[in-house]
C-alpha cells in the first residue's frame, strides 16, 4: 500500500547544513544532538528508536505505538531518530509522515535529507519520488539532487540519474554548472562514464566546456580501466585549447596506471613538468603507488614513497592503507607497523581501516596479545574500533578458546561507545554454540539480543536451535522461544516459529552429547552472505 502525504503537514525552510550520521539501536544520543545542532531528549530518542525497530513490518501499527510520544516530540528529537534509524527506511518514512501530521510541528531542516538518503540507500526510489513530488517547494533543497545522482548511479540506473538532473528546473532549482559536475562525477565514479560522456556532449550548448568536466570523465575511464578512452579525451582537450592543469594530468596518469601502462604514465609525469611547468602533488604519485601495490611489488611501492618524501609530499590515508594491506598480505607485519607510525609522523591520522588491516593479520595468525594491544592503541589514538574490528577479534578469541577475554572485550564495547548489532551478536552466539560446554553462554547472548529488540538472523536461530536439540535441552529451547514470543518486536515474535522447527531432530540421535560443531558453523561466510548485515 503506498504511503501518501496527508494535508496539514508543515515543513521548515530548505536545509543549509549537511547530513549527520548515527547507528541504529541504543546508541549515544549526544552524537545525534551534535549532528542535528540542537538539544534532544536522549531517553525519548532511545524509546522512539526502539519503537521503530519493534514495529518495522508493513502490517505493524506504528502510528498507534507512536501516539503516546507525540506531546513530547520536538523537531530535534525527530531528526535524531531519523539519523539513528537510517537503516530502517520504511519505519523512518512512516515516522516522518506521522510527525509531520502533528499540530504545529515543523521538521528540522536536515530531516528530509536524512530520510531521502535512507530511502535512496535502500533503493526505494518510487517511494522517494512520491515523497518529493508531494512536498511543498519550501521543504526541498538543491542538496537533494546530488544525493539522487549518487543513489541512482550506485544502483546502476544512469537514465534515472540523468532524468533527476533534467527535472531540477521543475522543482524550482535550475541546474548549475556545479550540479552538472555532480552528475558527471556520480556517473563516472560508479563505472557509468559512458553515459556521463554522452550526456556531456549532449549538454555542450547548455554548459561551457571546462577542464573540470574533462577531468571527471577521464577519471571515470580510469575507473573502468580504459586508458585509451581517457587519452582520447585528453587529446581532445588539447585540440580545443582547454587549459591543462595538474588535476587533469593526475586523472590521465591514474587511467594509464590502472590500465597497466606504467611507462606511458611516467612519460606524462615528465611531460607535465617539462612542457607545462606543472608541479606534481601527492595525488600525482598515488596511482604509481597503487599500481605497485596491485602488482604486489613492495619495493616499487616503497620507492614511490621515498620519492614523495624527497619532494616533501605526504600520501593520503587511503594510499597509506594500500601499502599497509600489501605488507600484511606479504607477511611483513613489522614493516606495516612502521608505515602506520609514519602516517602519524607525517601529520596524518590513521583511520579505522588502517588498524583493521593489521588486526585482520593478527587474527588470521591467532596472535591474541598483539590484537588486544592494537585495540588499546586505537583507544589511545582516539580511533574507536568498529563492528568489523570487534567481529574479527571476537571470532578469533572464541576460536582459540579465550572465552573470558572475549567476554571482557564484549563488556568493554559499550564503554567505547559501540553498541553491537545483529552481526556482532551472531559472532558470539555462533561461536559459543559451537564449543563444548558453552551452550548456556550462547543462550544468554541470544536472550540479551532479543531483550534489546534486535532481530536475529535466521541462521543464528537455526544454529542455536539445532545445538540445543542435539544436547537434549528442549526446555531451554522452549524458554528462548517463549522469550521471543513475548518480545515487543513483532519481527522477533514472527521469528519465534523458526525455533519450533526441527530439521536435525533425527540426526541428534546419532550424535554424542559432547560433539562439537564443525568449523562450518562458525564460518561467517556461511551465514552472513544470506542476510544483509544491517542492524
């Protein structure tokens, strides 16, 4: 049934600020307040997020559950809820509509952008188009359209992205050259440069030819590894007398390096300096470094780094991460740590992927102490571990039997401001259920997950159910099933039926009570791929 906008809804003026971010679940509401730039009621926001999670199904009566909160709801609270529930697009839309119908309520300027991003990310484009078409012009902003360009391009819908651009004037926003560049960039970055170049040529009468447009398209041909097309555009620039700059040379060098023509890339590097007097920057050398990493040539990668240092140039963190990943793949962990130290020395700040690459290497080698020290270093460097960090660490700790340490890590997550979702709970439950004598612990985490209103993956229910049946713990299984039926989340209530099935009931007769599950049951790839890891 389509969602319809009802009359009487009020919206504030178009937003000027960008989006905030947040995680679903009982997360720190202070972050949401900071993102919205307003004061929020943390307890109210947490309660509303729980309601949206519990009543996420299309048949659930979400408006009835929200009515009791209506008198206390403010635009800042609504914006915080939308940020934290961005992975629940349909409940977020229903909440947005519910709030807009309240007497005297006007949504915060950012709320529509947050909701639009949520719907676009879930590829609910028909709902998003309907929403935008029914809103008054004062509620819209020019910032919505680049969001649509990116979303359609990520969904491999180039015609829709171009159509969104063409419809801007109809919404009261005549497209500018900046909007034109945003469209070309979205198409090019997502491997749709062919459509971007075609539209570029069709729009030559509307927009003046610019070096930036050519640079974007050349970068797009680099993404799809077609250096010949990139070179053709570069030659066209020269013929049309468009002024060359360091950015267009960087794009051409990137295209040549990705296409494997390092020699031609080096020739262009020399040409930009000798023929045009341009000074290379860090982005000029980045493609050479990435090419060396892609070919597993660590010596060549380090030579590029040394050359950059000679010219007082500092790679960005993304480029440094490629070197760290290469060194870890080759088993040069100590050298990877040297690069990590160099990032800080050069005035940059390692990101979570810098640390996760090293953490992954330690976890593969089952180096418990080194992995824990790395987590401590992340704390000191004010780079909080993310769900990938915790999932890797917990899986390794359970795999080697360090259960007490795994529980300590779990208990420390909330202190670091991280609140586990379905994927992290699944690591604990799958891992503990596979170990002898740990079924009760697996059940305790499952109960905690249900009580927090986080729907488990179907595979998690099946693994725990089968383990309990194998051990003859039918009463314990009944307790878990009853707990799910009494959950405030309708989704969890519906999933309780999974616990009643018994696919392996007959197999349990031939299994010994002390048998441990195979590694297959603990392997994330066996269950994670079946379910979208959204919490």
